[in-house]
């Protein structure tokens, strides 16, 4: 592991051995549904609360990732993960039945790439052979956490994104595999001029642009270096702002740019307003669709920039501008 420039890391020996993805029905009904390992028709997943549902889905994703590699929980040297609930409640409660050493992390909707960066850093420092990295969200738990009680059924503007019900788990290993984690760029907190919690795509666009610029600068590359540049989750309005901001800095994003919030759902047929969001959105797209495309050799080099709005309900009620962050990681097919 080597520091590159001010913001980035070059990894030497980190691979993705397997992934596990679990979602709700709406996510499975979307364009990428066939790439999701398991889904539940009922938002409660047979539980008596939405929080327990998220825990159950995350636990299933862990089991799927382990089973694909044919190992047990006793082989795991570290677990890094988080969710959108206060004090990372769903991840914490899920892990009470395991004996993993655990780092709970929070970076809002960029939690997946943060988890992958931390896990990869430990693995590349010879901290064991297997590390799990995860992120999860549930539409009902997240809406209740950040906006209004879900039961209110409040009216939603067109700029609002739909929090994905989904969990993604990556099993990182030092054993060579098809997909290698090669690079990362750590984000910094960037303040937007937006205070509306129902317009988070545009609030996160400046941080996404900042991380992209730093990544390209640190590694002396252009956007054409990648088969795919994936952001998440800027959705309709945020991705448009992001492209305009990047262009103002001389970065022209072409046909190799997509946003996970626009990929997970069919915006014309599904009621998701501006698109998808939440930790689960970029997790399902990256660890479901992207990884399987790479296994099939349809994608060889992917830059994933996950974005997160770093506000809480109190700060929003006080009309503070919403700061955001974006962490990036590079996946390459090497076999």
C-alpha cells in the first residue's frame, strides 16, 4: 500500500473473492434485478419491524458472500461496515451474533466505498486473509431517520430520491482472484449551497467533482482510463450538475459515465422520483451488476465514486447548508 499524491492510495494485493447482495421487491423489479442474489417481496422480510428487516437482509448478504467462497465466519479477520440508522444500529445489531473484529463506519451513502477502502488498507497491511466490507439501507428506516415518520405518507417533490432497500457485502482477500482493488481516493468534506434535504443529489455533486478531480490528478489519468465511471447516488439532478461541474474544470465525461441512482430503477415505470439513493443503491449496483459484468469480462476497469450527504435532521431543521463527501475506489479485472 502506497500513498499517492495528497488524497489517494495504490493497493498491491487486494482482491474481491465474492459478494452478497439482498434487496427489496422494487429493486429486484428494476433493470438490474437479475444481478441481485436474493430479494424479499415484503418490506418487513417476515420481521415485525423495518429495522429488523434490514438486519435480516444484511445477515443474508453476509452468508451469501461467505458461501460463494466456501468459508465460514471463523475465517474472517475483520468486518468493516455501516448503514444509515443512528449509531449504525442495524449493522451493530446484526453483528451481535458474530465474533468478527468490527469497525463500524459512517459516510452516509458513500459508506460502501469507505468500507472497501478501510478493509483494503488493513488487508494490504497484512492484517489477515479475509475481510468483509458492507453497506446497507432500507427505504422505510432511512425515510424515518432523515425526513419524516414513514407512516405520515408525506408529499414528495420531484427532486427527492428514493432510498434503496438493499444490502451489499464484499469479501476482500489477499488470495488472487478475478477482480482486484487497485486504487482509492479519499474524499474531503465539501459544503454545498443547498439546505434542502429533499435535493441531496445536487448537494452531493460538488464533493463528487472534487474527488474525481483529485483522483485524476493524483494518478495522472483521464476519464478515458476507465471502461466505466460510476457515481452514486446523484440521480437525475445531481448527475447533471456533476457533469457540468466537471466540464467547467476541463473534465469531459463521455458515454463511460453512469450513476447508480439512474441504473437501479426504471424511472419511467417505477415511482422513484429523481432516482435511487441510500447506501444500498450503489452497493447493489457495484457488488451486484458491476462485479458480475467484470466476472464475465464485459468490464475491465471501473472507477466507483460513492457520494454521501453528511447532514442530520437537527442541522436540516436549523437550515444549515448540507456538506457532503465522496470516496472513490478502482476495481480491475486482472485474470
